[in-house]
C-alpha cells in the first residue's frame, strides 16, 4: 500500500513538473512571438519614417537645385548673354554701314559663342537631364560652369566609371557637392577649389577642398555655416559619412564616403 502511494505521489510530481515545463515552453514561445511582432512593427514604423524623411529631403534638394539653376540663368543672361547680344548688335550695325568682311567674321564668331552659351544654359535648365546624367557628368558640368566665370580656379580629378547608384542618390550627392562649391565661393575667400571623385565597386569617395581662410576664421568674421548640419543630415539619409578638416589660413577639406550597402532609396 505504501509502495502504491509513493508511486502515485511520484507520478503526480512528474506530471506536475512536466505540465509546468510545458506551460513554460508555451509561455516562452508566446513571449518570443509577441516580442518578434513588436520588433517587426517597430522596424516597419522606423523604415516608413526614414522613407518619409528621405522623400521630404529629396523634394527640398530638388527645389534647391532648381532655385540655384534659376539664379544661374539670371546671372548668365545679365552678365554674359546680354553682353554678347549687345556686342553682336553693334557689329551688325557696323557691317551694315561699312560692309566690312572682317567685321562680319567677328560677328559670326560672337554669334557662335552666343549659340554655344545658350545651349549650355538649356542643358542647365533641364532638371530631368540631371536625373539621367551620371554623378561625374553632373559635377563636371557644374565645376566647368564655375571655372568659366573666372571668379575662381577649379581643379578636377574625377573618375567616370563609378559603381551604379539610384537617381535619387546621385541627386543627393550632386547637391552636396554643389553646396560645398557654393560655400567655398561665398565664404572661404579661396583662389582655388579641388574636386576629386574616386571609387570602386563598393565605394564612392568625394573630396572638395579649397585654399581659403578656413571655417574657424569664417566664424570669427560672422559667417555662420548653417549648411553644415544640412550636409550631415543628407549624408546620414543616404548612408554616407562626412569628414571635415579645416585650418585657418590653409583652407577646408570635406570628404564624403558613400558605401554600396544599399543603392536603393533610402
């Protein structure tokens, strides 16, 4: 009888222990599923938020590019095309009065220059072309435009064969380079800007450097680099890193590294 009672108690204990283990396993599975779902929802929510920020920033970048283009157009018409047209008008009047073949040749040369500048202006107005261009093509067009103004010397060392990038990423990187060039023009008091773009199958490395007064000197003179935070934010949105080195009287160098972890936006 005692043996039977002990056996029953042992069976009860084993059954209870087994039930407890089973309940713990079920609880663990349920907890794991709940935790996974929570993390999945948080991941989806975070990705949607990043996508929304990316789209909003992309829209702003495109607006800034268009605004800069319109400023360029206004400046080109006022400073260059208008002047060439006025010269051409005078030359044509001279030809009419004197019937001078040499002056006619000069007028044709002026007209050719005017047509060439108008074609360049037409290309710069085409924002859709910017999406089709490679990053090197867009940057070379911008650096040539700045160099041709005669305001500053722009040296370029740009590889053409870079890893594939989405149009949105190219626009972001182009705008970052454009902002760095404008900062050097407006605040650095530099005489030269160096633009280098190199890369491989996994990385695009961009460097924009000037021989100006340096960022600290710019700040002391009351120039606030409000665009720096925008640059950092835009680099972060596309997964790029930003490194700034600046020394008074030596100049500023800004390096951007964009990695090929994800070429799709964002």
